[in-house]
C-alpha cells in the first residue's frame, strides 16, 4: 500500500521530538495493523492510536492518506 501524507500531518511530525517521530513512523508503517478503529458516521475514515496520539487517516483504493495527527483530546474536535 502507498502512504500519502497531507500537509497538516507533515507539519505535526516535523514539530515532534525524535522519539515521538520514531513512534509515529513505526505505527504508520504497520498500517493497517495496530490499534485501528473506524470512525462512526464516516465512510472510510479511521484512526490509529499511538499512545496519547491519534493518527487520522483515510483508505482509498490502494492508498492510505494520513490526514492529521493530534493529541487524544483534540483529535475528534471539528470532524
């Protein structure tokens, strides 16, 4: 599967420290495995839990589109 990062996700990753970047990278590379759940009310929106972070992504054909990465408290606001 091809993984595509949106601008917001790249911006968050670049602002993180080295260890957090490695945790995020490892979690995303293991997709679609891991602690993944489908978001209620959405067709193809999912979230991946990495500790207290949530990686919000979409599945389209043979692509995983990483939409955003946010802390747990902020992840579901504005969806």
